[in-house]
DNA sequence: TAGATAGTTAGCTAATCATCTAATTGTTGT
DNA sequence: ACAACAATTAGATGATTAGCTAACTATCTA
């Protein structure tokens, strides 16, 4: 999906995904790590959500963001394959896409 | 490198890389595959070149573009690692980054 | 119910981007 | 030297983008 590449073309959004690698985080917790306004962060979240790279659920007044590894994997692997770059998914993570390590 | 992700965020540029997978091509040969003007294509080539994704050499009046697999591999693998997505380089292609298949 | 907190939406701006046409540079062949 | 061809540069334009402040919505708690 082209939206995935647009989404990860921005450094702030790549950093958001990196933070989400550890564990799901609320919008506010994520925003603390960046020197930009909350509305700007919210816009970044929208881009990531529309690309399917993150999923959300509400928890009280918090909105929890969670990374969606498979969408990222599909895009990267698909592109890598189309280009003839032989990237492979790590079999250790198969069926455990959100593994911390 | 952030420029790599910007470069591959555009569909035309991803297609250019896909064409270059087969073999090095001149600017004109590449341009034939796209419904945009030559100057626009030239601008796309600049973005790819500045990201280090392609290298060029002149051959008479032709400018030959060649894909640089290792830069792409480094960026994708680096990001994949930072995010905790366990992509690995295909060992079959080790030391043969420009392999056709 | 009122105040505080979390997050998004609305509306704006400056910068970047993809695209175009016209002009320029460089190379080859006659 | 000149015509033809390949490609880039110059310069303009409309669209998208990342950023901001202000205002709104929703939830919790005192």
C-alpha cells in the first residue's frame, strides 16, 4: 500500500512506530517524546491509522495506540520482493508479529 | 537515511527502482514507461540519486541509471530492526546485491 | 454539575512537492 | 559547423504537508 510508504517517509512517524515497538501507549504518552504540539501529533496519528500501521482503542479518557506489525511487514516485504532485494521475514517472529524482541 | 524513505514514498520512484532491478537503463528508456514529461522524470532521478539509491554514468549522450541495492537494503533492514520487525537479508544474495533474482 | 484532563477538529500558514513548458547543455553524425 | 537527439536546468503553478493556535468533544472526579 502506497499509504504505508508515505506514512513512514516522515521521521516523527517512524519514531512513533519505534516507541510503539515496546508496548501500546496513549496519545499523550507518545506526545511527551516529541517537541511538537498535540494537534500536530494527532495529525501524525491519523496518517499512521489511515495507513493501517496502528490500531486504537479507548481506555477511559485515553486513546491507546498499538502498532500493527503485519501491515508494515507486508509493505516492506512486498516492495523488497518487487525490487529483487531478498529480504525475508524472521521465522522466529512468525505468528508473533508484535513480539518485543 | 531519511532521504531513502522520502525517495521511496513516491510511487513513480518505486516503479523506477523496480525497472532498474532488471538491468541498468538510460533516462530515456526509463521515461518511456511513465506518462510524465522528461523534466519531471529527471527530477525523480535527482531524488533517487541524492538518496543514494541509484548511481549514474554517461555513455555517449545517454545517462545510464543503475540501482544501488545496498543503500536500500541498509535503510529497510535498519528500520525493520529499530521497529522490532525481524526482517533479514536473504543470504543467497549476500555479496551479490545486484542479482537479478 | 463544574472543573480538570485527554484528545481531536477547524482553520490558517509556510514549505515542500509533482508537474508542466521553454530554454540550455552536451554529444553524435553528416 | 550544424542539425538531431538526450538529458538537465530554469521558472512557474497547483496540491499536499507539517506545523501552529483556538475551539470543541468526551471522560473523569470532586
